[in-house]
């Protein structure tokens, strides 16, 4: 059986949905998914829940690259530690687990 895939940008154009949360757990294909949702990231700025973790998979972007990709698009990364969400600093190697990426809020008043 063959399945056709499309980018999230294309899906949003076709369906006219307005995503506010996107969950990504794609077994080392996360970067390709992020590339396919650049318009969604800039236009709708959804919260992203993404699985990270460095497993040395050939051809897969390291987690730091994924985190920086979203940071460059004005996202902060949070992680859940001891019952609360805390800001996650950049790390050379990320332990496996989900991270929450939240669009930065403009602090101007």
C-alpha cells in the first residue's frame, strides 16, 4: 500500500485550518517536518510539542539543530522537570524526551 504525504504548509492551504498546537514525533524526520511547516510557523505560531534526543541516526539532524531552528523563528524551549515547566538552555546533546516550544511573546507595552 502506498501513502501520499504532503507538507503541513500544503495541508493548511488545502483545508484552511489554523493550527495552534502541533505534536511532532517522527523517528528522526523532525527536521523535514519543520521545513514543511515554515509558513505555519511564521503565520500561526503554534505551540510545538516535539520529541528530541540524539541517537546518531545517519542523515538525521541533531537535536541542537532542531532547537536552534525553532529558536531562530522566535520560539523558546521548555522542559518538564520536578513537576514544573522550566526554560531549557541549549545543550550539545539532548536526552530523549518531549520538549515544549512556545512562541516568544512580544514584551512591548
